[in-house]
C-alpha cells in the first residue's frame, strides 16, 4: 500500500509545535488499554511451579507504563490501513521486549534499581533468578507472537517483522547500546558518542515501532523512509527529555530513582549541553520529526502530536 497523499491540512505552517493537539491523551489511553488486554491474553497464567515465571512476566508487563512503543506501532500501521488485530499483536510483542529490557536493567548487576513505574521492580517483588527468567521469557515470547500466522497471513511479512525486531533488540541495537552504557568509556563520551549510544539503547525500539507499521502495510520505500526518519528523531528527543527529567524531576513524579546518571558520572545530553541547551535541542529535533510526516497528511496528526507529547512530558 502507498502512503496517504499530503493535503492542505497536514503539518503545513511555520511551526508544527504550535498546531492544536488532536486528542492524543484519549488515543494513548485507548491504545494502552487494548495492549494490556492483548498482553493479558498472550501471557495467560499457568498452574504449577512453572506458573511463577508467568506471574513475574505478567507483573513486569501488565503493571503500568505509557505503552508508547505499541502506540507507535498502532499509529504507523493505521497509515496503511493495516487490520488493528495485526497491529495490536505486533505492538504487544514489542512491549514484551521493552518490558524484558526494564526487568534486566533494574537488576543489581545493571542499574540496581528498586523501583519501576512507582512500585517494586521485578527482582524485588520476586527474586533475582525469577526476574532474569521472566525477562528471558518475555523476550522469547515476543518472537513467537510475531512468527504466528495470527499476526499476519503472509510469512514474508512475519519474517521481516522478526528480523527487524531482532536487529533493534540485539547487539546492533538495544543490547549494544546498554553495553556502551555500562562500560567505563561511557563517562568520556562526546555529544556524537552520546547520540550513537542513545540511538541504539533507546532509539532502536522506537525505530522498530514505526517501521513495523510499514512492514505490516507493505508500504512503499518513500513512506517507510519517512517513518524511519521520524522514529530516529523521536527516539533522540525522548532520551534528551529523559536526561532532563533525571536531572530536574523527582522519584515520586517519575516512579523511579532520579539523579543516577550524575551520581555514576555518566556523560549525558544535559551534561554536554546544559539544561536549556538540551531543551532547545529536543525542540529542534521534534520540529524535524513533525516535518518528516508531511507525506501522510492528516493521517499523521497523532504521530505529530506524539512527538510534541514526548517533548512536553513530565514523567
């Protein structure tokens, strides 16, 4: 399918950040509720000793979060009129990978965080061994979901989804970025190094979220490239704002500890640019992200609103 044609009501105008917001808050709530139902069904409880790992997997994935990544899958898929059931399963698979990464990030061997989404992290609610297994279970279940014909009838599309998520989550993406993050060299990274780190650690899953819609919709190259560019900008802006929140926010507001990067001496966007410089850079990147969506016309309005939401979020 091809992308929707641009129209006069798209992102035209001098400043897309000032355009009226569509009802993004309601759209996010609706998507989060739908994804939670999908996860609940895909991670059904089981009896017996095996059931404890399912309980931990459900705890880690059903307990909270904005569900921003699956929302991006749903919205990118909507650009190409993909059936919602296919997009929901793909979004749920991506959320499993995201939640697995959070479970492992919180472990004592990594970030050693006791809180996630305002409650005990998985290894505190259960134990370290169960948390490790729960993360492993979420990761592997995600690929099983993508490979299932219920996700898409075309095996080539399913293979493309599996390959794209493996790239985003693996050593060339999120895992590689996490390795850089915990390495001694992290403290000496310059601005380009920080951008590369975050494009892998954070941006890779955002990229998959937007690319997945194009894969499901078998989109033309121009539309797919526009979404990839948008996703790259969005992931970068998200991390800059995350650095700002870590520097300026409170653990109560964020539902997780703050100030950890500074305490560990990690190089960050805030450390390189200062608070106001980082905020200005995030604003510039979001404007670029919105401009990339002009090809989709009004169909891209919620994605543009999402970019502005990322810039303005407080948690």
